[in-house]
C-alpha cells in the first residue's frame, strides 16, 4: 500500500513542497523514499492489468521493482467527490480499516508518522510498519500528492512481523464539476518467504483501496468536510488550495 513522489505518467507542473503532515497509511497504506522517481523506478513502465471504460471504473497496472521479487501496483479512477472530502477520509485514522486494503489499525505517533498494522493472509502472519508521510501540491494543476514510506523507530510488537519495505503514493487532481482524479501507487515487501502472497495481496490493493475511499468520501461527515475539519489534525495543509466542491 505505498510509493514515490513524482507522477508515473509524467504529469507536468512544478511541485510545491509543504510541511510534513501525519499520514498513515498504506497500506497506506501503504510507500516512497521521496527520491523524485516513481515507486518502481524510471526504467520500467506500468503494464495494464484491468483497463476500465467509464470514468468511474478503476484501471489497474503493475510493474516490476528493481532487485525485488515483489511487484508495484497502481490504480486510477475518477470520483465524484472533492479533493477535500477525499483528504478528510485519509485524515481520519479511526476509519483506516474501512477503506485502506488490509489495514487492521492505525495509530498516529506524531505530526508526520503513524504506526499501522496489516492483516495477514494465511499462512502469513500479520504485518506492521511505522510510516512517514509528506504532502505537496502541483502549482499548475492543483494536484495534491501524499507520499508515504516505512521508517525505523517503532519497537517490535509480539505476534507481528515488520515489513521489509513499504512505499505508497496518493495523487488527487481536481477536475471540473466536483470530480477528482485519484491515483494510488503501492509497493510493499512484507519480508519473509511470502513473495507469491505479497503479489496476490498487492494486486488487489489499488482496486479495493480506491473503492473504499470513494464510498466513504460520499458519506457524512466527509462529504461536508471543510478545510478546518482537516486542519484540526493536519495543520501542514495550510496554504494549499483544496477545492471543497
């Protein structure tokens, strides 16, 4: 559930960095080392897995990651919800398990880090990670990027296996008439000899994550969210132009 800062499809615009803000996830969840290239590296291209026909369909892609048996996965769709509503879903750590694929729980550690637990699929044990997130906005398109990656600093927890690597990236691009283009890229190496399971899990992550996020963004209180609702927990969003409709 997680990935690098720059857009894999080469969207233009100058990225305007802002301060870090507490983002979890993904799963997402899940990952990025903030290196200025896409999660799998610039030397490989996304291969379509499932191409949607309608704007609300979720198109999914995959590609290999250098020096890893685990693949990176990507999902793209358009949602009839505002950027602000979608960010409000991400800002609410208590509902992580309702939209972020395989997320079991999320606990904020400070203003830019969060501890996340993922459900394992038998025979794999449950996994966990401490993730760090950053936000930026494209000055031309208004697209907001939330990029996360696993970091050290969390003590071991009994019965859980720490992921070997985790990088996520969400990109929210405002469109006309209250629509938003949502992109989710994720790469997670769960560690251990479970590569096949990892690819199976991550293969489903973009579709299930985007479906869950879309569902919540259209419900209260997220569909009525305003900037103050998000700033209560993420004051690093100050200065960003976040369309509410």
